[in-house]
């Protein structure tokens, strides 16, 4: 009932209950050495946008311009919706001032058939050239070395994908609750789950993944929490997941309404992930550990 009626309160109570365990948090994030020369691969950064303010989009592009990774080895693909005229105007203006130096900067508009983030990502994926795919939302602020760290981590440890940390910037009590939630998730859940199950529920922002992995899965899954469901799909294939010691900042949700809808979507998505996980053929120990984050809505 809590999942259906009030995912916010149940989520907050659950997160607060984890605080006593924070002292025993496990450091499972990899910091690449970057001390050996590397033939840098082409990296495609996918940026799905929908009804985003101009200043937020501009700030993301400033962060990408500040990346230490060779811009000639970076391809930027922005994906928008046909009915989002204001965002399309913003993107056209920003792209016209950003093309120089990058391998390519493409602005793609979907056919509008489905307004889902995975659908937009697949629209860009079908038209990208990079061997490694990075994903950012409009409000992401990746640190300057993030793309470089991600590429080196993938090559140093032979990771199939790496997930950067999310750091939430808050301005009110709602933001502080979201910040606490993300902190507990990253510091208590993910390192332990990755150690025990060799995988974890990934997020489709601050994520870098080999294109061949996405080709194998047929792209991003059209699901409420397609990124988390991708982990269920990849877990039995023994793909190597990595947690990256690098920070992507983002703004907290702005209103209680948005926060509520976000939590409801996550809860519903995770319960469906749990259902699919139960049907997957993999070692019982691995399935048990991976099920822990997906069962959290029930605990809430």
C-alpha cells in the first residue's frame, strides 16, 4: 500500500533507518591511475533532453567543453522531441556555438512515437560512432576529468561499464532528503552489491558503457527503470561492472509533486525488475545479492 499511495514517506523512513550503518560503509570505487599512454577511443556522449531551460543546457555544455579528454575524440549527440519547440530552439543555439573542436556535435529529433528516456537514447545510439557511450541528463555537472577517468578505468580494469558518483546540490528540505537518499544508496548499497554480485543497478547518467554491450542487448530497454532492468539482463552474462571514483553533480528535484512521481516510478520499476530477476537463470548467491536493492520498495 505504501508503494502505491506514499512512496516519499516510506522511502524517507527507510533511508533514515540506514543512517546507523553509515559508519561501516565500504569503499568500492575505483580511481584510475592514468599513468600509461592510451590510444584514446572515440567516446559518444548521449544527452536526451525534454523541456529543459536554456541555462541548464548551456551549463551542461560548458562542463563538456571543460573535459580534459581530447575533444577530437568526443562526439556529442543531443536528442529532443518534435513537440518540444522551446528546447529545440535552445539546443540549436547552443550547438551552433559548440561544434568547433569536437569530433561531431549532432542534434537529433525523435519521431515522437514514445516520450521515454530509453527511446530517446536508442534514437541517438542508432546514429552514434563511438566505441564507448556516455550518458548525461541536462542537469548533470561532470567533473573535468570524468570522461578521461571513465575511459582509463574501462581499459585498466577491463570493465564493460562504469558508473560515476552522483552528488546532489540541495536548496531546501526536499533537496536534503534526496541528497541523503542518494548518499546512502551509493555508500551503503552499491559497493556491497557489486562486491557480492559483481553487478549493481546502474543509473543512466554518469554512466559509461561499451557500445558492444548495448548492441548485444538490442539497445536500452523501454522500461520505467530501463537502466536498472539492463543490470538484470547483463548480470547472467558476467559483464564486469565498475564504480568510478568521479563525481557528477546534479540539482535535486524541485517540487514535492516531482519528487513523489519520481519515487513512484522508481518503486514500480524496481518491483518489476525484481519480478524479472526471479525468472533469470543465474547462481542463487548472485541473484540473492542483486535482489536486495530491488526489494527495497517492499521493505519501505
